[in-house]
């Protein structure tokens, strides 16, 4: 799917932060890792942005959550905004689907860290569900490719 999608706009709970970005694909992805679970309130549902297209206005607070990533939230109401890989060559923003009306209307197409998902809930649908080991094997592969 190489067609460029239309930019979408959204905002946090209090409205102080507005965001605009072009989705890389018309898909929602879910992360069940323990960091996303705590940060996003159970599971992080995100839409990948085309590199360089994410723009925001308002009081954004950045928290460096690991050596390789940071998480942005509204400095007023605390709504999660996006997850960003901090390596300069990565240029990856995963934007919270909840900022957009109807979560942009996109379907959930992928779940990662499925083996970290609490047993008390599950998403329906027939889509890939990767374990931590499966996802990280793929992630390392991509990172090595980028550094070549
Ligand atoms: Zn806010
Ligand atoms: Zn996660």
C-alpha cells in the first residue's frame, strides 16, 4: 500500500494539545508490554506516522522511558500522545489512536507482546499476535539492517 493517506488531526483530553500527522498505514497496532500498559492505562493503541509528518501545538511533556525511546504526554491533562524512538536514524513516531475521533476509523491489525497481555481481557479479530521473542527478533533484524 504505497498510496499516501490524508493527514489526520486529533487532541488530548483537555484540548490543550492538538496533533496532526499523516498515517503510514490505515491501521491500529496494539502493544501489551508492561511499559505501555502502565503508561497508557492498559494497552497502547497506536497509529504509525509517516516520518516527519507529526506536528503538535500545546504543552507537550517528554519522558525518556528507556535508552532508546521516549513518550510524550499532555503537560496539562496527562493524556498519552506518542511514543518515539530516539535514535536519530529511527525517525519513528507511534501516535496514540485515542487522540483521533473514532480512532481515525482504522481497524486493529496487529498486537505485540501478546504474552505480556493480562489474562482478563483480549481483543477480537483474526490478525497477527506476536510474542515478545517474536517481535524482538524482528526488531533486532530491522535495526541491524538500518546500521549497515
Ligand atoms: Zn491535555
Ligand atoms: Zn509497548
